[in-house]
C-alpha cells in the first residue's frame, strides 16, 4: 500500500493523547507531546480536557501521574455519540478488534 500524502490526519490530537495514555498509563506529558507532535503545554491542556470530561482519570503517585482511560466514554461527534471509545481504542492499540482475535 502506498504511503498517505497530504497534511490531514484521521484522528484529532485529543484522540492521539488518549491513545498514548491507553498504551502507557505512566506516560509523561513531555513524552505525549513528542509522540503526538504538539508542545508539552498543549499535551497538558488536552490531558486536562480529557480528565475534566471523564475520559481519563489522573492519580498522583509521588511526583508522577498515573492515568486511566474510561472505556465507556462516548465518542463526541453527533453521528457516533452512541459508540463507546473502548472498542476503538482496542483496535488502535492492537490493530485487532475484540471480536476478531488472532486465529479466528
């Protein structure tokens, strides 16, 4: 398959941050910023949005944060509001849906 061209992407920075947290609950905002391609301040702001809206939980452990993802959070676009984020995150984390496990 050819590499995509152009400057647009399918997922928002919020989705990329959420996926980074789902992959590594102990990830630092600095590392999220590098992965997503935003400033550390932007990563912190997005994390705050996700926490405020119930998609992510944040627990302070010493000087570090540990994050958790609420898989029952709903997609925000009106067309997809009935869908939870959990299955989408699973596909994006592993490349395989829960219904389509290896060997099926």
